[in-house]
C-alpha cells in the first residue's frame, strides 16, 4: 500500500518517463485532476487502470476516504492535468494526510513548467522563489507589495487572459527597469519565450495576444554595491 505522486507531460506526451508509465500500469487506482485529459494520456501509453476524479473542488471531501483505501491495501497514483501534482495543483492535502497515517509516499521526478521557464529566461537561476498564481482579486496588491524588495528571481503562473494586466502591475510595483521573460506553451509546437524589460514585453503583448499556458519570470531587485 502506497501513494505515488506521478508527474505527467506539460505538453509533449513524449516527456512521459518509462518509470511513470510503469507505475500507472501497476497501481490499483489513478486519481486524476481531469479524467478527460488523463484518458488521452492513458490511451497513448496503453495504460488500463481504474480512474477516479480528484480535484480542488472535491479534495477536502475525498482525501480521508482515499487514505482509508490505501490503508485497506490499495496502491494509488495521483496525477494532475500536467506537470507535478502539488505544484499549483491538488496534492498537498492528500500527501499531508498520508504522512499523518504513516503511509509510504513516493514522488517520481518529472515535468514541471517552472524549471524550463527560468532556464530559458536567462535570468539568475541559482536562487529563485516560486510564487505560482497570484491572488486574482483580494490580496493581490498586498502580495505584490511584499515582493517589491525580493532579490531572487521570481516565477509566476498566469492565465493568458490576465498576462498583460499582470505585466503592467509588475511594472507599477517593481519598476520599469526590471527584466522579464514570458514563456508560453512549454514543450508544445508553438512554444515561445519573449524577453526584455517590462515595458518592452508589455508592448509586445499589446500587439500579440498571449495564448496558451503562461509562465512569467521576473528579475529580482538589484542589490546596491
């Protein structure tokens, strides 16, 4: 009995690891954030396993029930739509509950969008902070104010519909001299990275509508010598 955390490709299905495929073939149950998307992956790799829904709207209700099933002897794998569960996706609550019950947890290494994005950015990646999705409304300005003096490179996830507004807020709070990199559609056919100062990248996206999955990497505050 065990819980596996299994990363899945963020776009290109060829990024699935041999080990991840083997685990998904062997487990009793696969918990999926969106079963419709996971079915596509499972069919691609000829994986036949019992699939159940596990997402942010039902995880509080289902986490304890899943723990009980593992204690009864089931081996379960958790996957998200793309990338590693728990990173801006459901997973933390289930992992914590399993730890409290001394259930073995094994997290496989695999795809996540933040690492390729910071490498592609050309900004310092020896030290960075991952902020995920900023609050959409309540608490957003407070969070940005707290990050003004952050000296490490900052990584954010954002919806394409809010990308331009987000960049404009970064310019307002962090200053227009900050460098930024916006990567979209990582590992997919239309992967693209736009780099420059905040005003330069803002000007680009005023002309070219941002589309797809977006990762924004922002330069940290420069230290005074």
